[in-house]
C-alpha cells in the first residue's frame, strides 16, 4: 500500500486523510450500484452484504483495543452491524444471497494512529449513507433503510465530535502518516469486496 509522500510532511491530519484517500473514495463512489438513479432493493441488499463483510470484521477487531479511538475518552463506540443485520432481515427486503463470510485479518498490533485512520473511513461512510438515504427513502419504501438513515439527528454531530478527537490525537507527522495508511487500508478492503 502506497501513501502519497506529501501526506507525511504536514501537520493537518484531516487534509492528509482527504488527500491520501481521495482516489480510492472516488473509485468507490463511482462504482456503487446503490448510487445509480435506478437503484433497487436488490442493489441495497448487495450493498449491505458488501458492507457486512467489511464492517463486521473491522468492528470485531476494533473491539479488542481500549485506547486511541476506542478509549473511554473518545467518542462512544457505535456498532453498525446490528443495523446491517436488521435491514437485511426486514420483510420488505427481497431474497438474495447471504452476506459473504467476513475475513478478519486486520493487524493485531495496529497503532492508535492507524486505527484512527480506519475509524475515519468508517465514520465517514455514515455521511455518504445519509446522502443515499435522502435520495432513496421514497424510492425503496417501504423498507426503512435504517442503516443508511443512522441516528435521528443525522451523522453531523457525531462526525464533528469524531473529527475533533482525531485532530487532538493524531498530530505528529509519523502519526498522520500511520492514520493515512489505516484509512487507505480500510478503503482497499472495501474496494476488494465490490461485486
């Protein structure tokens, strides 16, 4: 995995993360069937199955830590796989293949900064989910799209809280570079799961 060298020289972790993941983010956004104008519940099912294979192992892996983004002082851990499971089991969901068995090969000794980068991608995915929810809620009704909807207040307040904690925790050039590596790895893992 290659991270652009320019991301390790500046102190602004948010700018570095955006720069390091921009290309991957564009590839992911451009290739999602759920983002197409004619997206269907079958597309949503495939999207949820892909996310389950990505997010399930990541959540299990992150649960093994109690520092960095998993420290008590960090924003509270929010498990999203229960929402994925509920949406997949909803009566309005058409039948389809089960979610792929997730692989859990995240690095056991990952640094705090690396995990901040991974969590940056997980938290950021909720922003995209809320955009999809607004666009698809009527089109895919009566399915509630609970995973995309997320919390009632929307992802904004949590995102801002997470960003403040990330900026406070990841400041040195080495930590910024590790966060970028974690974020790029998180994107690479989900890109590898696309149908």
